[in-house]
C-alpha cells in the first residue's frame, strides 16, 4: 500500500474529486482519501509522473509518495 500526499484536499467534495481521479488511473485500486492529512492511500505500482499527469489541470498537486 502507498500513501500519496496531495496538496489542496480541503473538504469532502475535494476528496471525492481526487478519489475519482485516482480510480481512473490504470493499475491503482482500493483508493481511500483523507481530508484530515490531505492523503490518498491506494494499492498499485504507478510512477509519480503518472499521478502528476493525472492531476494536471486541477487545483491538486502531488507532494510525495510514501510506502506504508
């Protein structure tokens, strides 16, 4: 499982939008978004660049990815 820290997740609406973005990335599954710490947990082996590309054009920015 991995944890992506994403800037600007500030409410449940943002969380749903980010969850939808991550769920549409091929190879990612079991997506959970936390407003409390602006994070997304998921299973998958996706490069940082693919996530950054998926977030392009939104108000969200990938800060880092951590293994948990």
